[in-house]
């Protein structure tokens, strides 16, 4: 099957991607004290040299004392960390690449396996860790205001360092997603409510503040997942109408692209249609979307944390859906974590050279 359509350029506001491949954001925990090292810069540069159309950084946290549970996850604030990020974007740009940081607040989360803890308790809409009960403290209105500002400050810093786009992490059960989910958001003020449109308020305010901070021309991507950790079949929006009521206000607030996280991109979102999450998000908002999930690999990513390896797989089904117009961009995670040349190999039909993913690849920045 021809992959040529995936190698057509894509224009998004101020930038033009050379192809439709996006590096998915992947936490690597190689930034001691929150500061990206030269090795981190070289790792991303290799993906730019490997012709990735747009590189999304690993999640990088905002300036809140308890925004992270891991001292080796990079910060997107503070002089030293921003200097580190400057080296990253300079090396990526030097290699002709485009890059967006994925701006993140973990919210209420389990402590890291190392036992490291931030100086203050984890914070979230109701202090709840998923369905498991208390795991942190409930944010006050002042905490919420300061957190919205912290997202805007990181986005503004990214733009001034030279990053060409911004992604907000609104997926996978972290802070923004904790506001979406009724299990973790039991607030009775204007940031809570019985319906998803009511629980959308925090994300909408973050998006508006970020849009204000970066101006109208800088592409702004929002990553979302219907699934939650430990609740993989959960759907925030159970119908296309509910999805539209969730996403359209976010588009109106300033989102240019929805990045629709699935573990397997081919799984249909609703019955009676084979459209996936990215397909529906595009259909109901008219905005461009990014799909993701086991592209080019046999297994899905959660199992990779428990040691599962994946073998290379054909991408025919991806091409079929892309050519049908379901989505505009495709994010590739583990295949690119393991092989910086994955996009080139796909372009040149060098499938015999694809190496798949070994869970041991997580131990270094290859
Ligand atoms: C090591 C690792 C770290 C990840 N960290 C993040 C992250 O920081 N932010 C995020 O949104 N997703 C994260 N993900 C999920 C990926 O972005 C992607 O959605 C997932 O791996 C599925 O794509 P794949 O099957 O191509 O690997 C991570 C995945 C892996 C394997």
C-alpha cells in the first residue's frame, strides 16, 4: 500500500509540517532536578534529523510546587530548566525540526516508586486519586487561578524560546482530565457540576489563558483521552452529541488541533461506525485531529511498562483511514522512542529494517 499521502505537507497556522507524522509525548525521566540535559537535546534532535513532521516533548510540568511526582521529569519554568529547553529547541530547529512542549500538571497522583515527594501535598479538583479515594488536597479557587496562570506562563516561555507550537496535556487522568471526570471532580462551585460541559470550565479557562499568552498565530494542541487509568473502557462523552458539547467550547476557546489518545487507533469510538476518537473529534468540531495508539506495533503501550515488547506491524489500516479523511496527523510513540529513523524507513519502504519496541529501550535515550 502506498504511504505517499502521509508524506504530504500540512499547514497549521504559522507552521507547515513536512509530513503527517508527529512524535507522541513520552515521559523519559532523564532530566535531573527538572532540568533537560544535553542528552535530552540530542535525543530530540535525532528525531528532527529522522524527518519527524512535528515533535511533541515528553510531559513537562508547570510552576506549582506539587505539579510532579518525579524529580527527573522536566520543568517548564525556572531559569535552569528553561535554559535546558533552549538547548533542546535550538538543536531541533538547527536540524530543520518543529517542536511543541507538552505542558503538564499531574494533579493528584501516586507517589513515585523512588519515594520522592514534592514539598506540598498533591493537588486536584477534589483531592481524589481516581476512584481510589483521597490522594491529595482539594484546590482552592486561588490555587485554580494560580494554576491557570502557571499554564499560561509556561506556554509564553515556550513561545519565546522558539518552540513553534504548544500542546496541553488534558488526557490520561492527570490534572485537566481530573476536572473532566466526575469520579475525581466532585466540586460544587463553578469548576464542578453534574455534566461534562460544567466540568469543562477549568480546561476552557486554561485554554483561554494560554491562547492569550501565545497570541492568535501559534498552533495550540489539546491532548485528550476518553479512557482513564484503570478504566480503559470509560468514556467521558458517550455519544457524538456529548462529544460535540465537550469539544466545541474548547475549540471556541482557542484549540486548533485535538490530539485524541487511544491505546489502539483502530478501535471505534461509538457503535454503528468504525470512526475512531480522532475521526469523531474531527467530524463534530471541524478542527484537525491527531490519532495515536499502537501505530506500526503489535502491542499497546500500557503493557510496555510491565515489560512487554512489540514487533513491527504494517500500517495499511492507518493509511486506509487517513486516506478516507478521518484525521490529519498521526502520532507515533514507542516505534519512535526505539528508532529515531522510523519515519524515514516508512517513507523509503525499508520495512525489513524496522526494529519494533523492546521495553529495555525505556532505560536509555537512544
Ligand atoms: C514511555 C512512555 C511515556 C509516556 N509519557 C506520556 C506523556 O508524558 N504524556 C502523554 O500524553 N502520553 C504519554 N505516553 C503515551 C504516548 O504518548 C502514546 O499515546 C502511547 O505510547 C501510544 O502510542 P504508541 O502505541 O505509538 O506507543 C507515554 C508512553 C510511553 C510508552
